[in-house]
C-alpha cells in the first residue's frame, strides 16, 4: 500500500508542476477572458487518461496506473480550477463565456478521453 501511495504522490506532484508550467506559459503569451490554460490541461489530461487506460501495459499494472492515471493526470487536470473559473465568470456577469467555457470543457474533455482510449486500443 505504501508503494502505491508513493506512486500517486510522486505522479501528482509532477502533474501539478506540469500544470503550473502550462498556466504560466499561457499567461506569458496570451491574455484572454476564457481560461484557456485550464481548458487545455483538462483536454490534454483527459486524452492521457483515456490513452493510459487503454494501454494494457499500464492498465494491468497497479504501479503505472497509480503513477500515471491517479497521480500525474489527477495532479495535472484541474477540475477545482475549472469550477472556480466558472464561478468567477458568473460572478462577473459574463454568462455567455460561462456557458461557452463549461460546454467546451465538458464536451472536449469527454471527446479527448474517448480519443485517447481509442488510440491506446489501436497501439
């Protein structure tokens, strides 16, 4: 059990560092009302979860599953940031961007998970 928790811990830390790196990269080059950095990491993370889950070499081995899916992707994706950003859009009265961001996040992340899983099954 300690070994699996260690894999989750290390993977989660690496995923969180990757997420903040992408957020800073977006902030450096883009200024926008729509939170594109969070949207991007959620789509990428959803794709990776689908891909990793479909690969037998990962999904059949607890260590890799805990490290990559639960740890890295869990630390990388940002549902709490997604919720906070949506709340802020509503608080600012920007209902249109709220609906666009929520719709894009949910639909593109589900599509990315399916795409990653489909790709992984064909590797």
